[in-house]
C-alpha cells in the first residue's frame, strides 16, 4: 500500500510541474488517504504482535 502512496505522490509532483492543478490536488488527496490507512493498519499490526507475545 505504501507503493501506491509513493505512486500518487510522484504523479502529483509531475502534474504540478506540468501545470495540471486539478490532477495534482486529486493525487495529493488520494496519497494522504492511502498514507493514513497504511499508518492505521501498521499500528494495528504492531499492537496485535505485542498482544500475541511476538517480538516486533
């Protein structure tokens, strides 16, 4: 999922450089949402590991 965040961030940078502001704004918003979803899933994964007694 982090790959998608990076992909949309690069797309936003290229669109901003070329002057496509609509595509840039949409790509940045998608990248933000995907990053926060990734972050929440990562934290849940760490909590589950601790509860199961495994080392992170």
